[in-house]
């Protein structure tokens, strides 16, 4: 029986992915910071998939001392791990003009530093095992520096670069590393944002992500059209991107 650890499994895309993998017969370790939400999600998935094996693990990614113990606990709860999937992230609303120091710091702490710690632990685990798969949710926003939310853009750019480096490091050890750049997903994080289009329902996004991870795709967008958008944005001249680039 295959086993997956999902970090950030209580809301949005993470919760949809937990349901998707439970429906596919995986044993699922659900990692989240809110114990009440975790129990609620586990109870909901148990009622929908009575044969599923689910293991809730509490971990606030802002608490650096909790990261490694939670990683060990999650794997121990399901016996071993075949896929480590890091979904958790934060994005604070912004006026597009003002930097808020505390929010910027938390964005980098959660989206980059905590993710790097957890993914590094997974990399060590799978390297020793000589097999396995790592995946994390990055963003098209990390492909270029966007003026609307510089800290979020930087956090995802760093995460994408880290995942590429892990991919190169682990290739010789039989470990696949995948970078997922969903585009817009119709979750609470995207709610109320201007310019949101082609927003995938979380359940559809989860199914597409799981299918493409199953095929071993290394870098992909949920809807392939986002790849075309990314190509245009990446090649847009700097002077033009300053004027018309997305926030």
C-alpha cells in the first residue's frame, strides 16, 4: 500500500489532495497547524472513504523546533513514505504599494524556510531509501519578480530553485522531485483577488496534480495554458514587464 505525507492538508488545495489520495487507496498523513481542523478533516475523509488510513499530525510551520519531530511523527504514523507532498503556504493581502515587515518575514519563514527544512528532511529520507518522490506547490508568481507582492514572489522563486537543486542532487538516487505551479485555484487564498481567471476547482486541480505526479512529471502547471502564459512573461522585456506585468 502506498503512503503519502501531505503538509498543509487542512484547507484548500491541500485538503483536496488529501481527499484525492485517500480515494486512491493511499495511507495519508495529514500535517496541519490546527488540531481541531485536522480532526475535522480526518473525520470527513473517514466518512467518505471508510477504508482509508489517515494519520493527523499537528505542526505549525512557524515553529522551527517542531518541524523535524513532526516529519518523523508523520512518517512513523503511516509506517513509511512513498510521496512527500508540501502544499502549505501563506499569502497576505497587499495594496501593491506598501511592504509590511512582519507579514513579509512570515511569508518567507513559512513558504521558503520551513518548506526547505521539511523538503530537505524528505530528501535525506528518500536518498537513503534509494527511491521515492518529493513534490511541492510553488507558483507561476515565482517565475519573475512581480510588483504586487515581492515577498510572496521571492518565496516561490526560492522554493522553485531549491526544488530544482534537489532534483539534480537526487536524480542519481532514484528519487523524483516535482515542482507544481498550479496557476489560479479557486481556494480561499485566491478569493477576492483582482484579475483571477482560469481558476481550477480544488478537486479538479488535485486530480490533475495526482495524475501528473503519477506519471513522474517534474515541472508542470495545472492547466497547460498557464505554461504558455509563463513563457510569455519570462521572455517579456524588462521595460515592458515594469509597465504591464501582472501584480
